[in-house]
């Protein structure tokens, strides 16, 4: 009679079957082997399962004289539970099992009782692999050792690859080792400003070394100085993280200059920030001291990103082929009455072409009041000089300008 280890629902809630096809009944054993393997989990907690069938058999079935309790359990489990689920594939597997005299095991969170007799490895299908684990292994998580932690600016936010790791799970399925690797990268994003900000369906794609682009959209609202973390997971081989990089784009590709953020090397070309100290402190004003406007440049710099609101969104970034000219201008109303001040009062001339401000300005300062107005312009990346123009009279027809030589810009450390 076949050997069977059995846990019912009143026990430890564990179950296992061990059927030895080489020594069991020559007809019943193959079917019991396969069917117990696949069907027993379906009846682990079922009230009409193994225990109910056994009780019903005891009441309704007439046993042959001398039939043992083990045989009754075997017949009951076989015909009450297994026979209704008899399938052609199961028959085929059963015949193979009978022909080879193999041992078939099904287990659920149980120790491997055959480990000692097989050198610590489970016997599956009559063979074993030197690389195959005796039991399922994992998950095992290890960090990506080549990760270069660096922070770059994107619009009005700082972006850092905070962590990269790989989780490996190994499973022994009928003698074959199946390995699953999941890679996860964590990005930390911080709002640089004291105001509210957002990420609105921006495309932060991960590009692998072989050119595969894993697309993703990022959306989040930020409070002042808020920090949020974003995880990016994908499956791949053990070297999938090597040579990978993020490509950050706004909600449309090709409008703003993308930002490349590698995992395992420094950013090849950090976005430069240059100061225009030569124009700081320069000013222009109307010819009348009691009417019109006076403007003084408090700061000026060239950058790829700005924290100044632009295009009706917090912060901005240079568009493809452009760079940003960022100014803070102290604007003084020389009139005795309140006057309107708008973004149209600030203008550039670059190589003979006019450039309007990307910053929305609509203020009404009182007479004699001073306002510090931040403004941003998108200028050609190859521009070498320009003129900043200001409206200085109430009629908006008189302009005065300050010349800027971009070659005098110096890096800000």
C-alpha cells in the first residue's frame, strides 16, 4: 500500500502527500501520485473535502471484510475527490510516473524529508541539478554597487537617484531552476522653493544600455520645500542596471531640453549656471524724476533651469536649443499715483530680434513704491550679446536699454 502522510483541518492546517509509485499498487498508484499533487491543495480548507468524504464513506460505503483504515482512506480520497477531476493530461503524466518508478512530491511550507538522502537536494523527476536549490530561495535583495548618487536640477526641483537595488528569487520547478530578478530605482525629488509646485504628467523614462526605453509619467503636487520619492521597477537580467540612465522630459517630448541622469556615472555635462556680475547694479530711468519708471538690475545669470515662475507654471527650463536669462529688477514708480507695471515693460533685443519675457507680471505699485520683479527670457544658446530694454515713460513709447556681453559671464560654484 502506498505511503501517505496526512494533515486534516483540525491539525496544523498544513498538508502534504508522499506517494511512492515504485512500491504502490501497480494500477492505483500512478493516478494517486499525480492527482494528489494537483488536487490536494484545492481541498485543504473545503468543508466538503477530504474529511467530509471520509465520514460519508464510513456511513454509506460497504467495505470488504478485512479492509484496513489506511486502505479505506486511500479509496475514499481517490474516488470521492480525485476521480471527478480525472483528465487526459493527468493520465499521461501518471503513466510516465509509473513507467519510471519515480517519486512525486507536493508540499506546502514543509521541510524536505529527503534532503539527507539526496545530498541536501530534493529529488524531482528522478534527477537533480548541481545548480538547483533544494527549496525555493529568496527573495534576496542586494544594492547596485555601481550607483553614483548625484543631484541635478529640473525646473524648480532637485532630483537625486537615492537608491537602486535588485531582488532575486529562485524557484525549483520539477528540476528546473527559474530565476526572477526585479530591479527597483528610487528617485528623491525636492521642491527648491518656498511656494507650491507640481509635476504634471512629466515623462521620466528609464533607458537601458541596449536602448530599451521604459516609459513612465510622473505627477505630484509639492508644498514648500516638500520631498517626494518615486519608485521605478522592472524585470531584467543581472546586468540590466549597468549603463542605464533616466531621460527627464516635460509632458511633451522635444520642447524642453531633456535632462540625462545616469545611474553608474557622473552627469557628462552638468547644466551650467553663469553669473553676469558686469550688469548687476546698472540702472536706467526716465528723463523726469517725478514721472515714469526707474529700473535697477539686482541679479543676472544664465542657466538651464530657473525657480522663477514662467509660462504660468512654477519654475521653468530652457527649451531645446535655448538657454535662460534670469533677472531680478528693482522697479520704482516715480509718479505720485499708482501705475500699472506689466511684463510688456521688459524686453530683449538679441541679434536684431525682439524677445519677450516668459514671466507674467501684472502689478499696481503705489506712487514712489519699489518692487523687485523676477523675469525670465528664453534666448538662443549661441547668443553672445544682447540688450535689455525697459519702458521708462507712462506713454510706453520710450525705451532705454542696458547692453550685456554674455562672454563676461562667470561660473557660479
